[in-house]
């Protein structure tokens, strides 16, 4: 019995039972967007996920499952998201202290000097791709370089949604192709392939997708009308310099974070160290800004410095510079800014856990498998299943592990090398996770970059192109590696 099958003694769910929670979820999410528009993720979507999870639980109870088993599954599902939640909170703290320390204003200052609207979008994608390839973490890249590049885009008068799409495209290319990435190691483990063979096999779908994305961002940059708006932002660096002392030494916390990431330190302590270093640098190099943030004139100076740095960690930076553009750009961050996203992740993981425990998710996947008769359709079914798992289970790791576990024997039976499966798992499982608003990755990117998921989705070009290109190449039979089918090996052994 697989881990996602119903408990012993419970009946297998029917297809209509598996589809019902999904239909309810889509109806409720549609109503949520209709009623609340951009504010739907501030509570309405969470209610939709919990109600749909309740329908899934009723299907499990109807099939003979015990409520305690379902409840334990929900607890476990939320527990496995704890790491993502801690990282999310740490990134909120990091954003707050890096703004207060002057690190983010300094990055924006240099970015305004070096970047130009004519090539900003493709350059953003490429810089994030190279950085993520080196450190193996899309989340770290988005929470550091991504935040600064969003500020540069605002300073240049460029579209924040396109910029977020470029950051995510580059970050997920590097994350997918880096041997240091957890998903790049997880996919071959789930499929039964070897790590570096898996990375080499991914180049056939991943590199062309990046090139197409860069071309798309080049066209978007060429079509942008930034020249007319840039004049109003030319003095942004000067305005920031009135509030913060800018200088390259303020980028030391960024260097420390990247070095720790390259040396494969865990993400949570790495980002937390970066946040604390930011607080220390704020006290050392921006003492007046720290005291202003504390906002309590009755405190002694040492206590005011402590209070200001502490405030940046939990509530972010809040200041009134007298310049609306600077305030809009820098007034953000803090752990508190991530709490709504944490709420969304908890509800999404609860829904996904019920769908998996009751066997409804596996029932949906097996229905898809029955339609996959050719090699091309099998690979496309894997891509669709991985994306569907990202939607239903709200977690990219499940989107890799669950389809990998279910499809692995089918690939062997049809004489397909395991690298075909591991590549498909990453082409959709890893890549589509930031495209789903309630997925841990989609929620993280929206909260970190300050752009709603549905706003940046049309511009996450790499993430959109890669799964489609993978499906086209699968049907074309391009670079599909084969082995002798498992059944033929068994028959030869018997002979």
C-alpha cells in the first residue's frame, strides 16, 4: 500500500469522489477572486482551501476512514511545511534589516547606475539564473537579489510584474540545473536516476527554454516606455543617500549569505544569520535611522539602537523621508509581513494532506495514467500530474515525490530510462510551483517580491515555456532515452 492510499479497511475512492473536492475548490476560488479581486489571498482563498479540504475529509469518512487518521495526516502535512514557514519568516526579517542597514538601498543605487531599461529584464533573468546556479536556491536569490532588483525596476520606472517574472525565471532555471539544489537531488532519487545524468538530460529542455525566455524579456524591454518615466526617478539615489549612508561595505551581509549557501549551509540558519548581520550593520553604520525607527525619545541611545534593530526584524522598515517614491520602495519587510502568507501555506498544506491521505490524489493520478498509451502521452501525463499536484497538494516536493513514486514502474515497464521521468518531474514539478498562488513557492515569491502571483504569472516566461517545450519534445520523440523493458529482462532470465 502506498503512503497516499487510504488506511487499512477503508474503501478505495471513486473518480467522482476524487473530483468533487477539486470542483468545490475551483468554484470557491473563482468566487473568491470575483468578490475580493486582488485581496482574495488575504483570507478568502484560505477559507476556500479549508472548505474544499473538509469535502475531501467527508469523502474519506464516507469510505470508512477514521477522523483521527485524517487529523493526524493534516498535522503531518502542516508539520512538513514548517521549514518553509521558518525560511519565510527569516526572509521577512532579512528584508527589514537589510533595508535599515542600507544594504538594499546600496544595491538599488548600484543597480540604477549599471542597469538600463533597454536590457534590464533579460539582464535580471540572467543575473538571477547565474546566481541560483551557483548557490542552488531560488528562494535565497529572490529574497536577496530579487528584492533589490524590484527596487531598481521601480527606480527605472519599469513594470514590477515583468521584473518579478524575470527574477523568478532566472532563479528557477538556476535552482533546477544546480547540483546543489534540493529539488535537483530529489527528482533523480524519486525516479531512480543518477544526479549528473539527470542534470545533463535536463539541458535539452531547460537551456532552450531559458533562451526563449531571454528573447521574450528582450522584446518586453525593447517595448517598454521607461524613457518617459525615468526622469522622475533620476534623483532616487540622492534621496536615499539623505536617509542612509551608502557604500559597498554594506554588501558584506549579502556576500556572507551567498558564501554560506554555496557551502551548503541549511537555508533557514543562513538567512537568519544574514538578517542578524543586517541588524548589526544597521546599528554600526545607520545609527540615526535605527534610532528614528525605534521612535521612543524616552529610551537611552543604546536601548533605542536595540529597539530599532529589533523592530526591523519583526516589523520591517518604516520611515518618512519626504519622498513618496523612496517611502514606497523601502517601507516593507519584517516577519509580520509574512504572516498572511504563512496562513495561506498552512491552509493549503492541510488541504493537500487530506487529499493525499484519503487516496483522492492518487485516484486522480491513476485516472490520468490510464490515458497515457504512447511514450509522448506518458511523459505529458507526468508533466500534467506534477503540475496538478502543485495545485492540489500545494508543495513542490510532493509534486516531485508522488508522481515519481507512482510512475516509476510504468517507465521501467515501457523500457524508458529513469532520466526521462526525473526530467519530467523537474520540468513541471519544480518549475510550475511558483505559478500557483497557494503553493508554498507561489506564496513565498508573491510575499517576497511584493507582486501578486497572478500578476507575475504571465511574465514568468521560463516557467511557462519549459513544461510546454518538454511536452512538445516528448511527442516528437526527441532525446527520449530507452532501456530494455523490465518484462523483457524477466523473460530472458526465465529462458
